[in-house]
């Protein structure tokens, strides 16, 4: 269109110029009285000259435009060939007008097919290598009948993946066909698949690790439960001071071993992101009393001359919302460290209100202190003060690491202040969110020291015979009647046939029907028969928070981790028996 317009304008100008010239010559000839034949001859010669000049000018214009067009074609061809993508241009009649060598290479299309310049022949050739040929052709037909800009991907049977981008070909503001752009994304798909497989392997590894830890926990806690349980039974009946001392040593070392195992398991749970925080109401004063008593026992065992006290600021609400067990673990770790590295003097711990949203806990001692150049390392795993202290002061070097990670999980931070050279001891400070509560605190935080009610029938469902015998002995010594079942199915049958059961002690990891399913079955029996709810206490070597949560969700009322603390067990049993009897005496109350 541009060539025609240019030729028209330039030709018109030239013709106008020549006609004007001929007219001028003719007038001159007439004025000079040149005869008619000569005038005609002159006019003919002038016209011929005009035609020759005009033809020459037109030829020059056409040649120039052809050269320009050829240059544009060459530039376009160079651009198309320079791209790493496969390019295909098809007009509205489905005729191929342009393509690059990359397109032919990507699709492995032979020259004979390309020379047909037929889009349908190209599609027919590549169709056998498409994973979903029907979708492939349907998409192409739809796009040819629309002005849609499209981006999708194509999977080939040989494992390759192409990204397909298509846009309408616009010429003079009209759709004249489509442009197809194919990008090879095979490498990125392979990398994506490898990343996905690696993620799945990591998740499977994490799952197997969790199973392994749960099994290790069970396998270690189960025999420890028997060791500590039978030792406590012997200790309660032993009158010889010497033998009582030996038995106490066994118990203390069993507890120490359990603490090491718990530290290793806790660290693993934290690092795998499986540690969960349980925010519930608790009494700060009760918590401090418990950890203070634990520290006093530790001081007595080490025979050190240390005085321990605690202080709680008056403005702090006694009932707080937080994770009671984890805060107790943190304070126990810090106090154990203080006792370990303090030979005489005092240990003080407490809590102050830093601001309306933050509570700060502290543990101070008059111990050996920490060198300034080592203070940043005390929270690292397995780090001791120096190689010499490892022999004098036992420990795995995990307590402070776990404490720091737990504090951070609960939204706080910890710091240490110490001057070893001045023998001013060490002070640890850590902050947590201050959330006052007003709900009643669960009795498990303060079980009291009341006498056990010497009546009640307990069903003990435990597959480990050693633990079964030990637990039965403990309960019978407290005046309770005990029935035993070796597995879940046997326990369910006893529940169905004996309505006198007051409470169930349930092991979780058992062959066949496990503790979770057993608890569910017992709850179903209660609903079907209309019987009063029976308290179920899980005795489990699986002590992770997820395990505890699963126990409660399956129908258990309590969870006690093995090895079982006899005092704790008896107090929890008493609490539930009293609650059940109160509900029995008052039918309006619900369990």
C-alpha cells in the first residue's frame, strides 16, 4: 500500500511537470508560426520523452522499495533466528509464513514438511509425540478463532516440556493470523521435579525420624519405668539406712538418665519444628514452689551449703496464660545449672513486670561465673565452659540450648550477665509475653499432699508384664483393687462386662488395638449403655506434645509420661476418683 501511494504521488508530480513543459513548448511553437506537422512531431517527441522518464522514475521507486523490503525481511529473519525460542507465524488461511530453525529443531520437523507451508501438516506430524493430543488440537483451533493472548505448557512423550505463548498477528489493525512462541522448559521441569522429590524425601525422612524418636522414647522409658518403679517399692519397705541410700542412688541416676534422654528428644523436636506450645492458665506461685522444691532436693543431694529463695513482684497476676510445663523445664534447667556451678552462697530466682506486655524472669547465683569471652557460647549445643570443667561438672551441654530455643518459641529472649574474674556469680534473664488469666488452674499443677482414698477399682491395660506387675503392686499398696488386661481388646471386654470399674490406666503403644483406639471404644460403650464416664489415664512412653494431644483427643482424661512418678500417679488417681464420686452423688453434675 505504501509503495503504490508513493508511486502515485511522485508520478503525478512528474506528469504535471512534463505536461506543463509540453504546453509551454506548444505555445511557443504557435507564436513562432511553426506548421502543424512540426508541432505534432514535437509533441510526440515530448510525450515519448515523458513516458521514458516516467517509466524510469517508476522503476527507480519500485527498485528502492524492493530493496527496503528485502532489508526488512533480512532484519526480521535475523531477529527470528537469533532467539532461543521456536517461532512460527501462520496467516489466517493457516499457511505458514515464517518460522525459525529453532522451531524445526525443537519439534524435529523435517524440511519436506516445512516446505508444504501448511499448518495442519505440521500439527499432524507432531501430534504423535504429544502426551495429550486432543487438548493440544482443541486449544489450537480455539485460539485461531479468537483474539486471545495465551500462555500454557505442553508435555511431550519423550519427556520434554515446552511453554507455548501465542498472540494474534495484527496487520493494519486487523487479525491476519497467529504468532506461536515455544520455549523449552524441560530443564526447569526436571529441577522442579527434583526439588519436589527432595522435599518428599525430606518429609519422609522427618516422618521416619519422628517414628524412630517415638520408638526410642518408648523403648528407653519402658524399662526405666520398671527400674524406678520397683526401686521405689523397695525403698518404701526398706528399713536399713544403707540399703535405702543405695536405692536412692538408683532412683536419682535413673532420673538423671531420663533428663538426658528428654533433652535429646526435645532438641530434636525443636529443630524439626515439631515442638508445640500449649498456652493454658497456670499459677505462677505454684510453679515457683515446685521448681524451688526440686532445686532444694538437688542441693541436698550434692551436700552443698547453698540457700535458695524466690521473689515474685506484687504487680504480677498469679494466674497467667502460658506453657506451664515448658516454663517449668526452663527454670529447672537454669536452677540445675546454678546448683551445679555454685559451691556455697545463695541462689535467687524470681519474676518482675518489665512492662504491661512483658514479664522478666531471672536466676542469680554466687557460683564460679562465666568468662566474658565465653558468654556468647553458653547457648550453643554441647558447649561446656572449657575442657577442664567437663570432668568436674557433668552434663551434655544441652540444657541452656533447649532453654533458649523454648524461650524463643514462646516469644521471648534470654541473656546472661556474669563476671568470673570478680567471682560475682552468674545471672540469667529471660522475657516472655505477660498474659494475665482469670480461669481456674487445673489441679495437676498443685496436687496437694492429702491422703489417698483407700477404695476404688482400677483397670490396668498394659502389655508389658513387668510394668503391669509393678503398677499393680503400687496401687494395691495404696488400698486399691486392680484388674489387669494384657491388651486393648481384653480391656474392652472387661469394661463391657464389669460396670464396677472406677478408673482405667491405659498403656498407649500396644500390639493389635492400641491405646488410642481402646479409649475411643470405651467412650462408645459409655454412650451406647448410658453409663457414667470412666476416667482414663494414659500411661505412655510417647511423651511428645503431639502424643499427649492425641491421647486427649481419643478420649483420655490425663497423660502421664513413663517412667511414672508414683506420687504423681497416686495424686492424679485420687483427683479423678473424688471427682467421679462427687458426680455420682450429684446426678446434675457431668463428668
